[in-house]
């Protein structure tokens, strides 16, 4: 069943990631890459400032994962592919 939300976007589209801005790009820890490698990848692929990339890298190291960015699935999927191309484990939720 489709129902309208306040913003006029139906819930089915939100669930499928159609126009939903509430998706998250999550980077997971690994034991292979250096801090500098991950920091550079986050800056290049995701457009993070150096300090943001450093903070994310430390969170990934100590907490095993970190939400790097939030946005629509269409915005985040190219970033996920870019991180994956650098052999980093990233997923979009």
C-alpha cells in the first residue's frame, strides 16, 4: 500500500531509496590499509576535509565502522564504488 508523507513522497519510494536522503555510507575496518591510505581515500572519493577524514579513520579503527556521509542512495553509491575500488569495505544502508 502506498501512502503519502508530509513532503509528498510516498513511503514505497523512500524504502527503495528512490528519493530518500536518509541513507548512510558506512566504512568498515580492515587490518590491511594504513591510516594515511584511508584518509587519502576519504578525502579524494568522498570529498571530506582532512580533519573529517582523520576522525572517520580513527572511529573506524576503534569502533570497527563509521558513517562517513549521509544522503540519497544515488549520491552515495558512486562513493561506495570508489572506496571499494580502493579495496576498502563500504556499504550504503
